[in-house]
C-alpha cells in the first residue's frame, strides 16, 4: 500500500475537528502515557496543549537523553544550484524570482569542500533547486563521485526522482534523502505551488515509497 493510498483514507476536516476538540484532560492523559496513541498525538498538538508546553519540552528532553544520550549530529548544507523550475510561493528559488542563477562546477564544489573540511564537518547535505534538466542525476552522480572520499555521510535534498534514479545515487555514495511535502492538505496544496512539477501532489507524496523500494 502506497503512502498516497494511506493518506487518502484520512479526512482532513474530521482530523481537524478531533484536534480542536481535545481538552486539558486529554493533554494530561497524553503526557502520562508511556505508549502514546494517535489520539494522544492529536491532544499534544491541539490548542489545549498550549498551557503544557514546558511539560512537553521536559518530557521530550528526558526521552531524548534516554535514547540518544548527549550525542548531537551536525551537518552542513552545500547548495549546488539555485536553478528551479517550480513556482512555490514560500521559496526564494521560485522560478519567477529575478535572481542570479548558478550551478557550481566540480572545481567550485571542491573549493567549498576544502572550506567545509577545515571547519571539521563530516556530514554534508547536498541541495539543489528542482531543475532535473540542468542539475539532474548525471550531475549529482559526478558530484558524489568527486566528494565521497571526504565525508562520512552524504545526504541529498533535490527534486523527487524515480526509484531507479535513487538506486543509482545510492550506488554513487548517497546515504540519505531529505524530501519535504510542505503541506499534506491536498485541497490547499496548489495554493502554495503555482507552477512546475512540484504541483503534482501525489508524485511528491509517494517519493518516500520510491526511495525505500
């Protein structure tokens, strides 16, 4: 079953009503729960939870220390390109914005790598706008091949790809993929995405399925 098919089973209006109907008692119950349920989660993100922010923060802190200790993993983003074919109202890379566009060459990328390594970072996030014809899989594999020896972990945040393309990037050293939906409200999605492939709600929603396949 795809993420989209699961998502389609949920009714946005019903879930919103559930969340806004939660009471202080529901929030307190959720905070006491050792194995929180979906209903507990609704309570913790409801308006009723506003008075319990400090308690939630303390519980979050305790659980984080219990499971991860004092370990913090830091990564640095490396922007490879700001060229984008989408028109997202919230983004500076919007194709309609009159800004200077740039794709880093391999030589320019190595200059950045030298500076990043001097700061001691071992985890790198490679970021591009969504322009598959200008900064697509071939470009990304060249970048990964070039910088793979210098980092313990390489992640990517680029346009959603086909399943075989993710497999290709994995073979060239990509360790993780970041992808953001921005909103899961299908009815509101096009209000924020005015042009480009990113207008395709389902294509983006099913990206994690293609990554994990």
